């Protein structure tokens, strides 16, 4: 079943750019930090946009929401980043309605990830939804869609082996070190930045290199100390960064800043130094790579690394796509039923007005009129009529639109009224919606 019109006046769009066509420099220009995401959502709300999700990771920046034209969303993105519309158009993608829905399923289930089967994106989409909901920038459609994507993601993770084995940017960085650095267990390693990628990289370093000469530095020292305490590592102050870089053989940068945190002034280039930049935008200044004895590797290079694990994962793509189609079909069926809700709500309202008028007439005509019992009976009749009509509309796949118009005409219904919840019409066995 294909989705019908999602909104009378707007369409659902997915606009954005990713690692597929945009290199790290361009992705950096369109990257959004937490503050920028909040500002963008506030601006969207002021512009009258009904619902919007904003996600920005090292591999992609995307907006999912309702607009009369996708340029409304593109303009919002460019207004809150350093990227221009011209730059966006060269590398961007725009999907509308059912294509946008399908794309979100692909992204949320890890099939569109730079490293196949990386499910980190689903938690980022959850956080995006929570952020939007807090600002009242969601609607029943978006909530149901995100819940469906979460459901598909969970099923793929548990019912297939597409996420089996260790393959991620953090693991790829450690793999690179082990393949290209001799006697890695004896090298001094400095990890600058202890966010999620930094933490994962740290765990992989300890697990695979058997190196106990790892030093952590973070702008907020207590965050580094929490990780260091877990693994018995050394923590240094941010003020010691230059001195520690001078003493290290391998520098891993995972700071996630909007501006470079490592410049050539910090580098001691009289000894060999390998730098892995795991940040978007790049947090190692371009000038550093030109220094003698210094090699800079960015995460885009690491993400292109393939191994047997990744090849094995590809075999499970068909299974994952079947699961996506099953969950998407359930969502589309729900979406199809959404167009009936205003008519059913208006019909119930019309029948209630007829009930009220008749009750008032009988009350005046009969002194012994049993008002309570009559109301119970007529309420049951109204419920049976509306349920019967709702079932007919859901089962009339070919002439549902004609039936809608006929019901509206016979009862002279005003379908412009709003109805309170997305689940105004429930199936006999309503599907369980996952809690965010």
C-alpha cells in the first residue's frame, strides 16, 4: 500500500548531505552543534513549520520535516551553518513523501551508514526526536514514523547478523594503527577528546593493542578521569596538551569542535608523529599535514577500510530489507487510515448533535423520560455506526475516496475540524508503539 497525501498544504521532506557525495570539508561547513540545532528548530517554529527533526553526525547532516517547498528547509540549514545554498545543491539530496519515508528507514537501520550495520545513527535519531518534542516541533505522523524506524532497527539488529563483528570508525582507527605502526604496544598514545567516539576508541586501543601507555586529555578533566579510572590510564590537564603531544608517538583527536583544536604551533615535528583525526568538522588544521615527520589520517579514510567482517555483513542486506518493508507496510497502512479520521470524527460529532437535539425534544415531550438509559443506548448506536463506517473505509481500497465524499455529502460534514490523537481510529489489534 502506498502512502496517501500526508498533509493538505505541505509535504514531508528529507533534505541533507552525507559522506557519499560530500567530503569532510563540505560536511564540516554544514555541521550543526547542539546549540545550532536548537536555534534552527526555534527558527523553524517561528517560520510556521509544523514538525521537524534535525540530525548532524560526522557522516551526515539531515532535516526531516514538513514544508510547502524543500527550499524552506534548505534555507534553514544554510542560515544556521557556514555552508551556502550553492554548495549544498552540488552534493545534496532531497526526498519527498513516500521517498522521504523510505530514506529515513534506510538511514535509521544502518543500511545507509558509512560503515554498514553501524547502529549509532538510531540513537542519534531518537535524540533528535526528543529535542524536537521538547520544543513542540513534532506531530503524530513524525512520532509514529520514528517509532516504526526504531522498531525496524531493533528487529534487524536481533533477527540478522548485519551488525556482527567489530566494525566502526573507532575500531577502524585502531586497525589502522596496528597495521601501520610497529611495536604499537610500546608507543606513547595520546587521546585528545573523550566523547563517545573517544571513549570507544580508548576501549578498542586497550583491547587490541595491549598498550598501557595511553594518556587522556579533555577540556573537561573529570570526563577524562571517569574513563581513566575504568582502565587505569593517565590523565593530564588541557594546559599540558602541547607538552604531551611532544612526547607522544600517536595522537588521536576526537574533540568534535566546530573549529580546529590542533594547529601546527602545537606540533613538535622533529620526531615521527601519526595523527588520527576522528572529527567533523576536521579538528586538525590543514597546515599540520605539511609538517615534516607528521602523517595525518582523517576518519573518511578510515571509514573506507573494509575487511572480512564488513563483507560478511553485506550478505544480510536482503534480510534487512525484508524487515524494513514489513514495518514500512504497517506504517503505510496506519498512514492510509489517517485520512479517514477527520470524517469519522466529524460524523461522530454530527450524530452527537442529532442525539442532543432528539434528547432535548423527548425531554420536553415526556415527563417520565428516562434520560440516562436513553443516552446509554444512543451512545452505543453512535459507536456502532462510526465503527461500521470506519471498517468500511479501511476495507474499501479502490473506492475509499468516493465513499469518503459520499459520507461527507450525506451528513453534510465539516471535515476541517482537528482530531486529538493520531490513534483516533484504532485497528482491532492496535500495534504497540515503542516508547522513546
